[in-house]
C-alpha cells in the first residue's frame, strides 16, 4: 500500500506570503435561528468572530460590514418570483403561501423563520462585496464566513440554503475576470453552484464530496458539464472516513493540474466545516489542520481569492477551524491555547484550538484514489487551454460598490465624528504594520467589538507594576503597626516589666501597726486554715491578664523558686511576724486588682483557677512540712524575741525577690490564669480583726 504525502508545514509569523485581507462580518448574523432543533445555526459565525478578535487576528486585516444584498442584486441569478416570495413570507402568514412553499421547496430542511430575507441579504451581501473589492484590487483575499450556501438553486431552496451567495459572488467576479475557479471541500456536493455554471467555460467547478446514498445525490465522476461547459465541471466522489493524508494526496494533485490547464484569474474557495471529524451530519475524518491545509495550498498560487464558509453543524469545531484558517489567510500561526472570549465555555473540556481525527475506518483506498486522479487528468486534457473570452464592455458597477461610494462614506464619517479619534469605520480599516511594538489606544472600541482582556495579560505598562519588594510598607495590614497576634518581643514587653516591678515592691510598714506575736500567729493560722488556696499576691500586666508568678501564699513560696533570700526566723512561730506584712500586702494588691481587673477574664479565670489551686495546695503543704522539720532541728530562740513586745514590733529583714524575665512572666500569665475570687472580700474583715487585736495588746 502506497504511503500518503505528509501535510504541509504551518506558516511562520513574519513570512513573505502575507496578503492584504478584507474580512466581512455583520454582528446581526448570530441573531437569526432557523427553528428549534435545526442543525443549521448561524450563531457559529459569531463564535468564529469572537475567536478571531481575541486571537488578535483583526489587527492583520480590514474589517467590513457589508451592505445587505438588495432584491435587485439577488435577482442577478435567482428568479424574481422566488426572491419576492422570500421577501414576503413570514411565520405568521406562511399558511397563505402553502402552494408557493411546495413550489420553492420551503419546508422541512429550509424552514421559514423570522428575518429570513434579512439573513439571506447579509450572507449574499458579504460575498458580493468581497468579490467587488477583489475586482477593484482593494484586497488580495476576501473572507466571508457567513457565505458559502452552495445548495440554493435558481428558483428553489435546498439543503438549508435559500440564496446562492457563491453564484452571486462569481457573477460579480466575472465582470472583470475572464475565468474563475470554484473549489468546494464541503462534505456535500456543491450542486447549486455547478448547476449555475454547468454550461459555460468561464467558470470551472471542482467539488470534493461524499458520494453514494448521501445528500444531494449528485456529483458523480462522470458529471463533467454540457455544451461549452463540457469538461469544466470536475467532481471527486469520495467515501467515508477519509483522513488528512488521503485528502491531501488527491486534493493537491488535482488542484495543481486545474491551475495549469485552466489558468484561472480568481478563485472562490468554499470551506464547509461538515467535512471535519465528528460533525453532526458529516462522515469524513479530517482534522482542523488537514482542513486548513487546503486553504494554505490554494493561497500559495497567489491569485485573488474569495474564502467562504458553508456547512458545519458542530459549532465549536467549525468555529475553531474557521478561526485557524483565518490565521492561515493572514499569515499568522496561532497557538493551541484558546484565548478567553464570550463563548469560552463552548470549548470544554480541553479548551484548545484543535479538532482531532477519530479512529473510524478509511474506506478510500490508495487504489481507489489513484483511479479518480487518472480519470480527472484525462478530462482536463480534453479542455481548451485557458479558454479566451470575447471582448465586451464591463457592465456598470452596482450602486454602493465603487471607490466613489467608499470615499463618500469616509467623508461622511469624518464630518459626523470630528472630535472622535477612533471611529468604528477607521477602526475597521486599520491594519497593524510590521514592527509595531504596542497596541493603539483602542481599548474601548475593541471591547465594543467583542475583544476581551485576557486573564493575566497586561495591555500596557503602569508605574505601579514596578515596586521595590524590599521597601518597608508605609501603611495597611503589612505595615507592622497592628497588634501582634502570636508573640511579643522583649522591647515591646519592657513597659510591662516596669509595672511588674511596682507590683512586687514590699509595702512600707506603718509605725502604728504593732502586732502581738501570739495573737497574730493565731489569726494567721486560722486564716491559712480557712483559705489555704487564696493567693497572697496577684500582679496585673498592661493587657489586664493576671500574673501567675507569685500566686502562692507568702509562706508557701520556696526560696529557690522565687529567687529571694530570707533571713531564718529566730522565733519558732514565724507566722506571727509575717502576718502584718501579708495583711498589708493583700490590702495593697486588692486596690491594684480593682484597677486592672477585667470582668470577662475574671469569669473565665474562676473555672480554670480552681484546678490550679488544688495543685498548688498540695505543693504548699509539702513546703510547710519541710519548713517545720527544719525549724524543729534549729537552735532554740531567745526570750527577748518572744516575750518583750513592748520594745516595738519585731523587725524582720526581707530582701526584694529577684525579678523574673518579662517573657517568662507573660508566658506564665497566659498559661496559668488565676481566679479572682470573691473570697477576698470575706478575707478583709478577718485581717482587720487581727490588726485590732494586735493594736489593743500593744
């Protein structure tokens, strides 16, 4: 089995084969719909235009909104009665035209819908205007994806087609061109165009299509034309599942032979998308690149070319292919990643610019394709080489299709928009030059024409795009001015440390407070027995939290824990000497707690501090028993210290305990919240009673 030729290499940007392209699009084309469930959807043209805009291809060509074809222009090919019927019939009055519907084949495939005649006018107007611009040499290639309706006959509709815009465009080209070549790569045979020029040698039709038990049932290899047009109709019947390589192997040799024998002066290329793989009504297996390879090959002959749409009933694949072929026409290679556009969700799930072939069987064997090629070559040899045309006057240009009309529209646009920099007409005619480094200031009008800003893409440089990443923030959340959530540095904790030093200073002793050792000892002992877990001192930091460093009773603090150096007592009853100091300290600390106390923290601390007090009680009892054992073994105190209270209160030297680090104080304060108990209020009367007893006995 012979091997097929590979596809042509894709064009690279900046190639010398770029052409001046005129692109025709009417935004109203997507507003029309045949009927519910109909496979023909004009909305596909709008999808194609959205991709063309957001790929930036609009910068490489002039954009035109052609004037819709009038009734008079349509009758250059179609009969007056048929055009009048299309102009008058509507879904509301269609019952009055039941006879005409059967006569003109309007019904199932070609339904009557709202705006039928306007839709036909937009389709035909773009093709006719594109042909007129090619005639005036205003462009090298004209593109109209809304055209290509190749099934419409002279006086009847067929295959979703009502007005044959291709025939009207070819007629316009024949006004200046001697010979026109029509190429059709739709999966269906281009019967309407072949019928229109079946008897003339000024137009050669060449159709590559599926043949055999398939619509429209024409296009056999032996259909070659009649009369003057004999051998000027070329039909290439194909079978199901033809692939890119198979199609290339038969398309390029035949088109090359046609160019050599016929020598056309203009080409009309119909790019029906139903020959793509996976089409709703198609049966070929062409990929997007295999389909576009035909456009690239025809473009390589450097002839005035009119590129049209056609069939295609899987909208997302048709839009992908026509957008890619627009890039081929303007000489731009566009990437596989789809840009963001108004219809981005249509291209799920891959969101790529690609139509892949399937694994369907290819019924077109190399032997079958070779047989068709040989027969076509034999027919071309029987044609007259470059048939001549008798000299005749060029017919008058139709209204609105000459240079004077364009100049008049330009003048009118300038008069109506004197203060507008970018009008719609100027924007449509603008073509980006080679080497331009930045976009023009047309963001607003581009957005009105469907161009969408791509995510992550910056259209221009802004001064805020370039900031020093190492500079300190001036304000905001990252300025560092807010309250830290996790940790506090040592410098920030310095003020709190000063407050703690004030809290732990021992109060000054009042001269009037003279305690009797025995009575004070009894009072202190009873107080300790009734409230063993009440803290002797509480410190409050700047945040209102209760400091837990010295939460134990004064008598239960071990010396190595608090870091204080205490002189051993000379009396066996140390509680009597410490009681006045503990009482005074408790009173001062009650006043300080009243200032820094927070109600919410107090309620929470009650529940959490209860367990802490139970743990501290056990540790306090162990420390008290250890002190008693040490006191029992110590030497016996003197009588002066126990029986002579008249000389004044016993002087006790208590050194200031060492201040723990601020970080440790804060950390312990957060870990061990202390209950601010209401028992303090009950403790005060007992302490005052002890003071009164001490004063009276003194």
